[in-house]
C-alpha cells in the first residue's frame, strides 16, 4: 500500500491511498508521483520496497502502530512544505529558506534522528566576506551569496534543506550520515572555490558539521555545528571540521571541548574586530591624505599637491610636450563685495566643475590660491593648449551664473599659458612664464587667453 502526501498548506495533508498488485505497478506509480510517498509493507516485502524509495519517500511496516504511521505521514507533509517553501518562507535575496523556516525544519528532522535515519547539519560561512563587500561593493557580495546558495541547493538535492541563517552564513540539514556529511562538506568547499562572479571576487567556505543518530533538539545540533564552524575558521578557514572528531580528540588529549570552543570563537571574533578597526583606520588614513591633497572648497588639488605633481610631470616628460595654464577669475573681489562670500564660494565651485568638463581625463586642475587656478595638460603643445583654453573662456563667459540669492552674476576669466621648452631648468620657470601670460591677459582687458613660448 502506498500513501501519496498531497500538501495544500503547512497544516493540511490529503492522502491518496492505493493498493498495488505487483512491484512493477508500484514502482511505476512511485516514479510518476510528484509528491512524497509513504510505503506500507510487510516485513518480507521490505527488502524489495526499500529499493524503490526515492530520497523524499519513507516506509513503515504494516504491523507498526497507527501512531507511528501518522507520525511518518506528518513528517513527509512537513518536509514537502519546507522543501517547496512559500513566499513567506524564502530569503528574498538567495531564494533559499529563511532562518525561521530553516530552524523549524531542523527541529523536525533532528527530533526524528535514529541510527537507521541519521541527520546531519552543516553550518557554512563565507570566508572574509566583509572584505569582498568593501573591495568590490555590496552588489558583488550579493552575487557571491546567490551563487553560493545555488551551489548548496544543487549539492543537497532532495535529501534536505538549505537555509540562510543571516549575513553570509548558511545551514544545510540532511538525512545523511556523518561520513556522508563529511563528503558533502568537502564537495561544497571545492565547489565554492570555483565560484566566479563578474567583479572577480573569489569565494572560500568554512564548514562545521554535527550529526545525530538519536532524537535531539535542533538547537543542540545547531550549537554543536557552530562550534565546529568556529574551529574551522580559527584554524585558517577554507576547511571543514566535524564536532564529533573534535570531541573525540579532546577526550584523547584530555582537553575541555567547551573551553576549546570558546577559544576558537574568541579568536574569530577578535580577528573580525581587528579587521573592522584596520578597515576603518585605512579609511581614516585615506581621508587624511585626501584632505592633505585636496582643496576643501572646490575639490580640485591644492597648492602643495600641484607643486609636487607638476615637478614630477616636468621631470618625466621626456620628449612629450607639456603645457600649463594660469586661470584667474576677473573682478572676483568685486563679486564678493557685492554678493557676499557665500556667492564667491559658490562661483568658485561652479567654475571648477565647468573647467573639468572641458579638459581631458589626463589633464588636471589645481587651486593655486584665492581665485587663481592652474591647469596642467600633459602631451599637449601650445597650439592645442590655446584651443582648449579658449573653449573654457567662452564657456565661462556664456554660462548663467547665479548668486546665493539667485541673482544673475556675470563671470569671465583671464588665462595665461605656456609649454615646457628645452631651456627650462625646472618646472618653476615654466610656471613663471604662465603667470606672466596671465598678467598680460588681465592688462590687455581681461576675458582673454594669452599663450607664450
């Protein structure tokens, strides 16, 4: 006799009860059944019946108590619901079970563990996942999690359930033995190492294993697997540990497994904290360096950086041309007096952005002081330089600038430029010529570009 479990909701199961005259017809019915099947057989039929079972099916004897048969029916019903979860049971990112659903499934399976039907829990954690997020962005991290979840599901098949416990931690509960769980863990570790995402981020996995051969609370199995997981991460990551092996080793060596577990957890947590502190320190250092090199108002390079980088550009130019220009905002002092300092700051920022839009990526801009800026154009001769600078001058003159109170403000710039020549002993001589050209542009009526040799 076979009972096919047709589950409509987590609480309600419909039983389709069928009798079969031959094992051939029974096998055909089982193979075509989309739902889990509970086979009820006599003791003499058991060897042949066992060969027909799929991973999601179960069997009991005709002489078993009705309470046991009902228990097994309920178990298959729950397993079907959990292996085909509804929307509320699924982690929205990875599409595996969410933590709550997985914990319920773990509780049910752990409570039915036996020598004949052992249950194993594998706790899996992505190594250095925060580093992946920090270096490649959260989109890359999400891609890693989705690829890993798919990998775990394929490896588990119909023999259990995969759940996301939170963050980068996953659980797998399966009706497999301790040795089978070890084989599964190694296969998962190798598979994770082959995951490649668009960002180039690589993935390794640490795994903790705990198995039960008698009924056990799901929380106990979870605690034991987590201890093994921390051992794997503490010993170098990209590996798996079985809590049973660790417990045996502790007895042989006379160590306290609880103390060892706390030490492993402490090492991992201290390392995580240290990594967070290091990451934040690097960011603070980067910010400090940026602050030392970047003009706080306009976002372009400051005078200190300008001198240092221009010297390097000059010394390393070889036979390539190098041009530099001084740009000065005309009547800027009058603008500040008439419209206020807030308008002056606003215009400085807008003019800088306008200049950036008109030059190439390899060109760069530095604030020399006040309303005076320096534009450096590598691999650009004087003729090419003049074309770019006139484009900037015309763009500034035709732009609709507004004061802080939205009043129209007319802005023009005077620009002087030059190119490096063979007689220049250092970059300062080139700068001096550019400064003289800028002064000439102002004396000639402003809103002009003057380029010298």
